[in-house]
């Protein structure tokens, strides 16, 4: 609050009347009157100001370091007007929100020796009424005349304080104090104080925004740079500095500046950054960076910024992401992560517990893994569990079925392909970099592709189909095979080098008929998952139903058990599953027209695991009849 000049004689009389008699004159400013009453309640002495609450040197240095930005900025503002302070014997103070003096910039406060007031608490409870306490309480600027101050030795000069508000909250108080009764240009002092207050508020608000911007940039998965002409990096975010340091660029202490890009990037003049200074932007361009130590690949965007009067680009902003990081990001966004853990694999019997334990141990080493077992035994789920338990769990888990496509397409899917000068696609090997590539039905991989894969795994480098550029790969292979891969290799049907690479860690998943003791828990787990997934009431499997399940050979293993229980779950109205609810052929019934419908017959054939005797029992027909239909539908008998 800015006030007109008041008679010092009258103000002194008002003060004495309250100090001696406790009587408040109605002409006393209400904020001052309220402050006087508080000072009296606190028992603050009238004659001399006592600095009893002073921080230790260590505490004060720590506090100043916390507020270094504001202290330095106000020092910069006051440097050019020290003569004005000296002419009117003014002291400039910066006080924090707890009323502690952070810095005295000019003459010593209250005629004390320089620095004595720094670290002292000047709140109303310690020094009584002052412009500081009034401005702090009311969060408004306030000019206080000398006789209104509580301590008499401080009444020689006037004082003016203004709050510094940041984000709607009080952060500091700026105070100008005159040390003696001199004719002072009140308007000039007030304008000066308001200017410094406004400048400091603007600086602190900008600092908060800049800090927030930097936090945002540091948390992004992109490297961000501000580059000046000639290759000087004026700014880099956290990831940017990490990448620059990785290629040998040194950072100037206490700054965002690093070595010139011309000094560390051998092909700098052939990059989009160099072209950006000619006004040519680039968007999501695949760029190769050649350094003395290594060659890198990025997806890079370059945006030219302001131009001078000659239309020359003054600087460019560069946003880039390493190809490897982009692949990992895409892989996670596409859901290429482990969906199962080893703990989710149900089974407490000795046979399976031993296999699961081995898988947990294998997960921790760095070898490639070969999982062997009959179809439907849960090899894919185990691959997920091994990936999740490995030190590659944060990386992607990419899957490729080797028997689903032609040799040409499989090679392109695995290694990637260059279509033309502008279009090049990465393969699953690159996409899985930093993580795991699960190759299902590995026995169906053609030998030429298997030989190329073995070489890539041995060298850590691979080429896309149609080019000769070698790219670094960092991937662990988990391969699954329904048959004996060693035997296929010995017969010359599978590449020996790839088998050698995969066979260092071999896990054999037992067939379900070899772990019958786990069937009841597996069945209960499957039914529980079905109920949860479809938000339906759970169903109980009766003991006599469990007996039926345990006595069956399950040629389709867990996958077949899952199918049978799904059929029972959705086709049973009761909350229990009885033996009669179990159809070992799922929705294939003996009365189905399997004699005319090949699809129905194939379902039954698969349910019987390709065994003629078992299928004859399921369909209640003779083996001779089945042989006729097997020939009719072109199926191989076992």
C-alpha cells in the first residue's frame, strides 16, 4: 500500500501514546495498529533490535544455495543503481517466505556491520512491526514511516517492502530501507522497488517454466538438440548429452554446451543438420552417423529456426531417436511383451517342478534356449516366462512362426528387406534388439535361412535382404520344436551351426500324460481364468470329473485340455462340471455328420491325436471304417 507523506511529529505522538498507555489513536493506519498490538503480545523490546534468531554458518550457506537463482538475479538488477542507494543511504534486502534475510545488497541494515543481518529472522515475533512484517502478512506493497516501526533505533528512516509472488504464492520480500532522515524521492524509490519486484517475479516464473520444459524434454525417449551454425550444440536434453558423450563429445561444466559436432561426427556435412542450415527441413528421416568409434542409426527430424535479415538460418532444432530405442518402443506399444511368468505355469508334480526350476535357472544366463516338447505342451508360455525372468525382461519379446510362410517371406520377416532407395523395413531380428526373439516351429526353418541366422548370432551383425549394410543386433533366441531337433540335425534336415548355437540350453517340456498329477490343478486354473476373462460365475470341477480328465491320454496336451474345458464351461448351466459335461472332442459328437464333412472329421482326428484306435473308440466305429475315411480325406494314420 503506497501512502502519502505523514507528519513525523504526529506519528511519534501516536507511537508514544500506544507504547506508554496502550491507547491506539484512530489516525494510526489499521495495518500498523494491528501490527503494534501483535508486537506487544510477542513482548518485543522497544529500544533496540535484538538479533537472537540467527542461522549457523552452515545452515545459512545451505539456505542461500537453495535460493541462489533469486539472490543472483537481484544482485544483477541492483548492480547498476548502487550510486542511487549510496546517495540516499538505502539498504536493499531480500527476505524469504520465513522472514529470514537471504542477502543484504548495499549498506548494512540498521547501521550494523556488513553481513550481520544476513541469516537473521526479521519476523514480527522477533523484531516487531516493520514494513517487512506488514507486507508479508497482507501480501501487498507497504511504505512504512520511521515512527511507525516498533524498535526505536529503527525509526530514523522510512522503509518500503513488496512481496514477490510466484504461482500465486509468496516466495520473497524485497525491502528498501533508508538509514536516516533525508529528503527522499518517494515516488522514485517506490517505482524502483516495483520494477525490481516485477522483474524478479517474471524471472522466477520463467525459470519455473524452463525447468518444467527441461523436465519434459529430459523425460522424453528422444534426444533433443539446439544446434548453432558450424555445429556448436547450444542445448541438449539429458538423453542428448548421454548420446553425445557416447560418441566422445565433451560437455562444458555448468552449461548445456558440448563439443562441436564437426569434431566428433565424421560425415557431419552429409547429415540433415548441415542441410537444415540451408533451410531444408527433415522429418523422421533414417540417418547414419559415422564417428571414430562406431556407426549409429537414428530416426531424425531437423527444423530450421529463425532467419536473419539475409534469410540465413540462425539455428536448428534436432530431435532424434536411436533405431534400437524406436524398435523397443514400437514393440512395447504393439504388445510385444511377456504375457506369462514362470510362476503362472501350473504344476506341482516332481516332473514339471523340475522343468520349471531349470527354466528359471536358464533364464538368468545369456545362452540361446531350445524348448522341445509335443504340440500343445505350453512351450510358448514357457518362452514368455523365461523372457520375463531374464535380464532382458525390459526389452521386447517378438514372435515368429517359421512354418507359416514361404522361404522368401520368412527370410524377409526375419532379417528385414530393402524395397528401394527410399523404403527399407527392419526384420524381427532388429525389432527384438535388446530383448528376445521367440522362433516357433524352428524345425521348419529352411537350411539357407538357418545358416544365415547362425552367422548373424555368431557375429552380432545382420544384413537386410537386398543390401550389404551390416547392422548390429543384440538378441536372445528362444526356439521351440515339436520334434527332436538333434535327430533332425544328424539326418541333415536342420542346420548344424544353428543347432549348436541353440543347444547350449535345452528344456524338454513333458507331455500332459506324463504329469497326470497336475491335471486337476491345471483344469481348475483354466476354468478360473475362463470365469475371470468372461466375467462369469466360477464353476467347480467334481472329483469324478477330475478322474475322467486324469485317465485320458491328452494327445493334444494342455491345448486340448483347454479346448475341452472351454466347451464344458460354456455349455454347462450348473455351477459344477460333471463327467457327462466332458466331451473329449469338444463340439464334435458321434452323431455329427463326420462322414460327409471333412472339417468335422479333422476335428475328431486331432482330438484323438491322430491315433486310429482312440478315434475308433471316440466315434464308436471300427478301425476298418476309419481307414477308409482317412484315405478319403488324405490323412496320415498312426
